């Protein structure tokens, strides 16, 4: 996530914004679990996996809104 953005900007926001950091870490955890479930390492029922994927997408959307808001404040 945020691959096209300056890593320094992302790092600065992670340090400065508690909510952004919490959501970013939560997204990373969900991403790891979804990946493990998709490759069969983490046994999980299909309904739980769908819920995790939806939560991951919602978290990503919130992160992107926070990122956009921050970018508008800087520019």
C-alpha cells in the first residue's frame, strides 16, 4: 500500500498520526492472515475469510482517506 508515494512521507505519517499507524498495522495483520488463508497455511472457514477481506478493504479505504486528507493539508 502507498507504493507510489514517498516512503519518507508514509513513515512521517506513521510516526505523527496514531490513528493512521493503528489502521496501517491492522491492515498489515489482516493482509498477512488473508494471504496465509489463501495459500492454505492458515485454516479458516470461507465466511470468516470473506469477512476478513471486507474488513481489510474497509481499513484500506480509511487509510487512503487519511492519506488524502494529509496530502491536502501539506499542499
